[in-house]
């Protein structure tokens, strides 16, 4: 079924009718396509599900293109970012084209579906801005961090599952809640993997979040557990290139104070809540299980 | 009536519900608001016209925010650009938020209106890319240049007038044609003013188009009229800072070969065609007249 989504993406890209775009198609075709898979799983057999999935993946790709410009990222999904190979300007323009094409295609769906998804793009764009603001100094406010995660990552996943439900006349809120909690949990696990995984698996340097100024959940939990001296040391390492000694100190301190475990506990709790919303859909439960297993 | 548009913009911005945005409101409130005025003029008395105008102005502002990042512009409408004062990243994010908010608000209009306007955003984004591509070398292809003008500037004006017509059940194509030709003519006059006006009136440096690599119509016409030696000299000045001697040479050559006059003739012809499409609407004719008079 995911091939159907790729076919729809290809069709949408062709409709844009500008040679240059085809060249960048691999950017659109890469990744896990989690959002499209969720839509296909919920709105199974609905003939318009692949197009809806394609639109959401297009929105997601557009947001990543701009995200990478803003983070000055060089590597994404194991390959060079468009901003790194073709320059920031190309990445901005390409993102704008994909966003606009996604929105114009969305107008063929019901008002509620189009509104649900386009409103999520407002939230994710605000989330991007909040992410940048938070990274300017050491943030130890868990609530603020989770709000940003919701806006930047979970809102589009929530809107994807909600609109898939709308497509087949099922309850928008139930499926939205599944998507929201899955999205939060997904991002928390991503944040954990940035610390615990290796460069090859990640497709980008390890601990790059903290170097970029992003105090993800494990750092927030670690900070809370440290004594004043430790707090000061952690803060002093914020948004800097880390020596191997410094990285090791952080890793050991996280181990000692169970900062990773606590983050993982929250991810599991959110996953559980997501599962409870759709307890009778085994395929959706399986997606949650697989996601949680990523972190081992 | 234009105050109604500002009120709607204010409302939309408040709905975004992120403090940071209010700070940038002046960016949205500046400018001629040509597109909103056209909508109000065509869909006069329709209670939804101000909201539609606000949405289109929001789209236009978003496109300018990104445009200025791409052109590395420092001044717009006589004030500093967001990318110059707050950095490119802020301008990208702010543009994304405005685009998304505009699209989500558009879903409250009919499919045809939402599709007409969002499709125009695809065109204008492609036009932006084409503009950048064309500026990479000296372009003497008039057809290509006019295609880019249509995509980058006229398509959104065409969609604005067409969707205003749809709002009141009038013919979309007739009003679209008016908007398209007005848009082309408007941009050609802008291109002329970049050469013939002064810095104070323009709110930006004179002849900045050519310095940025943009061969607007007067340059294309001039190139065609020059002998081989002149052609070579003009090409050698492309995309460079110009000395006053060089600027003067271009200006005198344009005078001698009537390059400005020819450009202005095309603008007048397009204005005439625009007027013929809506010959019975004096207000729309007046807008055309005022626009043409800008160039004296």
C-alpha cells in the first residue's frame, strides 16, 4: 500500500510541472513515512487514503527542508541535506513549493480534513519557532519542552490520524489522541536515541541535540537530579562542541541519575495511553510496539 | 473598507496565539495592499470579502518574507526587512506560520476559491525559483522573463480577482484575466521604476534589480538593440556593483534605444487588455489608471 503513496507523491510532483523539482524527489521518497503508514492503517481500503498520505508526507518533507535550514543541519536520514548540497535558498523555495502543492491538493478533501491538517501546520511552524527560542538558553522547564514537542512533532501526527478517521467516518478525537501520544512518545525516543545510539545508526552525529542547544527530556531530568555544582557544569556545556570527557561525564551522570530511564518511562506511559485509545486495532498497537522497540 | 481587512488580519494573527508574532505585525500591515483592495472592489458588500482580502495579504506577506531571505534584501517598503533585523531564520519561520494560517483560514471558503488561491501559491513559489535560476546568468529571453513574471507576481493577483468574482458568483475567468494583466503590467512598471526612480521614492537602492542579476524587460530590450560591442559591455556589467559611469552608460543607452519606452508600451498594452475585460466597472478601471500613472 505504501507504494500507492509513492505513486501519488510522484503524481503531485509531476503536476507542479517544474523540471528542477524531479531532481529532488529522493528527499520526498526517503524516511519512514510514519504518517502515511498511520493513515493507510486507519483508513484501510479507502481509495483516497494514499493521496491523503502523500499530502501529509509532502507537508512533512517541506517542514524538514525548512527545519534543516534553521538548524543548519548537514545530514538527514543518512544523506546530505538539500541546504548543504544546494544551499539554503533552494531548500526554502523547495519547501514552499511542497507546502503549497500539499495545501492545494488538500482542498479536494472535506473542509474538516483540510482544516485539521492545515491547522496542524500552523502549530508545527509555531513549534519550530518555540524550539529555536528554547535553544537560546538552557531550558529546564519540562512543561515548556513538552508543549514544544507537541507543537513541533506530535500535532501533525495527531492531525494525520484524526483526518484518516474523518475519511472513514470514525471518531476524530479518539484517533487524534492515539496520534498525539504516539507522536510525543516517538519524539522522546528520538531524543533518547540521540544520546544512546551511535552515529552510523542515527545517520547524524551523536548528542547533536545538546550541542545545538536543545535540552531534551534526559537533560532536563538530569539537571533536576544534579547538585548545584553538577547543575553548573551541565549548564556550562550547553550549546557547545563537547570533548569526549565531557560527553562521557554527561552519559555517566545520566546513568547514575536514571535520566534516560525516566524519559523512557514517560515514552512508555504515553505509548500506553495511545494504545488504550485504539485498543481494538491490532495494527495500530503493533506500530506502537515497534516504535518503543526502536529504543533498545 | 481596507480597515476591515486590517481588522481581519489582526484577528487571524491573534488566533495563531504566539506572542512573538504580534511583534512583527507591522510587516503585515505595511504596503499598498493592492490584492485586498482588488478583492474589496470586486466583491463589494460581500461580508466575507475582508477576510478573503486578509488571507491574500497574509499569503503575500509570507512570500515577501521568504523572497527577502532569498534575495538577501535589506530594505522593503522603506523599512528594514525581517531577515536583516531578526535574521533569516526568523523570517523563514514567520513566513511559514503566515502561509499555514492563511491556508487553514482558506478552508472556510468554497473548494473552488481555496483551490484557486492555493494553486497560485504553487505558481508563485515556482516563479521564485525560476527568478533565481534566471538571475544566475544574463537572460535575454523575453518570453522566459514574462513567464517568470506571470508565475511570481501576476498569478496571485489573478487568483485574487478570480476568487473575489467566485465569492459573488461572477465569471472567474473574466476577472482573472483582469488581475493577470494588471499584475504583469504592475510588475513591469515596478521594473521600470527600479531604473528611472530615485532611492528615496523607491525605498531601496536604484537599479538594484540588475545588480542582483535580474535582467528585467528594459535590459532585455536594450540588449536586443545594442551592437555586438554594446551587448558585450552590458553583459559584463550583469550582477555587479555599478560605478556611476556604468549606470549612466546604461541609462543613456536605454534612452537612445527606447528600452524604457518599449517596456512601458507593453505595460500600457497589458493595462488596456485588463481594462477591456472589466470595461463596465469604473472602479477597476480607475485602479489601472492609477497604476499606470505611478510610472511618471
